[in-house]
């Protein structure tokens, strides 16, 4: 009975995701290890990057994406849980030059530039 009750709670929030070939999707990156600073810190880092085109649907839950050359070391097939439909099909995303992702889809650390600034006393 407890398992059925928990399943019913989970199913209320679960929504089936499916995409069509040539749709544009955002790719979820892991933030648990090696978090980088991309303009913001900590929990404000982007959870999804890019705007990638779906090339092919593999089975019921996997999709093959068209990845740029910078991500050639990353496998190009992803489970539907790692994808998010783009709010618009336009290029509204973080530029790939600012994001450094390793082959495990994790951010790599990048140095932060600190600029000197004089503070005026009042």
C-alpha cells in the first residue's frame, strides 16, 4: 500500500517527455563535481547549456544530438531525462565559449578575473 501511495504522488508530478527530430533542446549538465563560475556562483550556475538539434530518436527514451566540435569527446546520445525542450526554438542560450565541459558533462574550473577597484570613503 505504501509503495502504491508513493507511486501515485510521483506520477502526479511526472510528465512524459518526447521530442521530434529537428527539435532544439537544452542539455542538462552535472553540477555535483567541478562546478565552475560562469558569471555567477554556486546555485546560480546554469543547469542547462547549449541549444542542440535532435538528429535521431533511439528507442523510446534516447535521442541522438548534433553536438559541436568542442564536445566531440562526449557521447552524442542522451536519455530524455537529460534534455529539456527549449522555451523558444531560437538561439537563446549561454555561448559555448563561456562554458567548459569535460567528457563526463561536468563543468571544469576556470580562473576568475579579479579587477582592482578603489573604494571612496565618505
